[in-house]
C-alpha cells in the first residue's frame, strides 16, 4: 500500500499583532460567460506593513476587490506571488489556505447579508464564526463584550435578517473579528449606510484595530471613508496608480515604467498626448507638453541666453 502523503504543518510565527502583505508581479485573469479572458490585475507590486491600515480606491473594474479576494486566499493569482507574513499563500495547498482563512484572516464580503446566516440569531452567528477560528494562542474577545462594542448587546437573540442594514453590517464586523484575526479585509463595509451608521462603522474598525493591532485593508469608493486611513491606494486599470500617505499624494511607477498621471491632469492631457520628461536632478523630473506654458517658457528662456 502506498504511503500516505502528509502535508507539513504551517505556522505563521507570532500570533499577536498584524500580518504583513507583499505582492510581487501579481497578475489575475478571469473568463467571462462568453469565453473571453479579461485581465483584472496586471503586474501589481505592493507592500503593506504589519498593523497598517490601508484603504483601496478606484473605479468599478479597476481590480481593487479582486486584489482583496487574493489577499484572503479566496482566489489564487494567475501569476506572481502574494506573501502573508513569511508564507507565500499563492503556492499553498487548499488545506493550508483553509487554516489561514480560519485562524489568521477574516474577509467581509460586500453586502452584510453575504456574511451572515439570516435565520440564525445574533448570538448564533457569532458562535458559528468562532467554530473554525478558535486559537488558543490568540484568544478571541468575549461575546458579550464584543456585542456591547458594536451596540448589539440588546439584540443577541434576534434573527439576523430582522436587523436594520446598519445593525447587520455591525454584526458582520463582529463576526469577522470574533477570532481576533491578524488581517481584516473588508469590501465596501460602509456602502448603503447612513452617514451616522457609516461613521459608527469606521470608529469600530479603527477602534478594533487599535485594540488588536490587526492589519486592516478596506475597499471603498467613498473618498470620505478613505480619508480616515493614513494610507490610500488608488487602482487604475488593474495596476496601482497612485498612493496617498499622511495627506500627500504620490503616483506610482509600475512595471515596464508605467506611470499614471494624477486624475485632474487627465481632463486636460487626454490619452495620446505627447509629453516631454526632463530630469532636473536625481530626485526631480520636469514634465511638460510641447506647446504648453512650461514648454513655451523654457523656449523663451532659451532665446534670451
């Protein structure tokens, strides 16, 4: 009889704090119902530090939600590597991925109802979310304390489907953090919420991040939500196009030298515009259009020298 193959046990090191995320050349393709291949991500390179909180922005179809599912091991990249902590999840077996999803990573899908058992009570939803995620090295928060934290202590025996939209979203967050994950991934956690519920949800996300040291990655289309995060990443055409850090905006040079100009320039510099780039020094580039004001000024200065 052939020997049974035993997969090696994985450990992610210290089970406290957050997990770092690294992407190297991540490409992802998917096939439409018509049989056409669509490139959702093309050559993404990215580093997120342990404990960092990042908001992803970008138009529909830019790849931000796809990237979130890859971080959570829900899908595998078509090419490239995704590394959580010290482990390359893009090359793990399904058994190893299941363990990480249960004990280290929580993903909130878009739409609260997709994260809940509608006919189960609030208390039962929490209990179910803990079943696979219990970890003796990183004890989860007490149910009563967690429900008080999200304002649902008086709804413990109420069916999830009878809660309001804001209450369902708060319950989904409680379930996502019930096992104290090291990486929390949330796709549009404040969509379709009132301003008050949205602000309450953001306070909860940041507060739980403070308490647990969790790495938090949020996808949003709301600039006012993204502004509460110290780092924002804007996806454009399946690539990282721009970043915001501590109030400063940066464009990001991608693979093959691809560079996305700031959005406000796109209105006056449409695709196909001829652009001249001149180095002023090692850290400074001058970007101009032939015939534009900067080019005209440079030409005038040249005539007078």
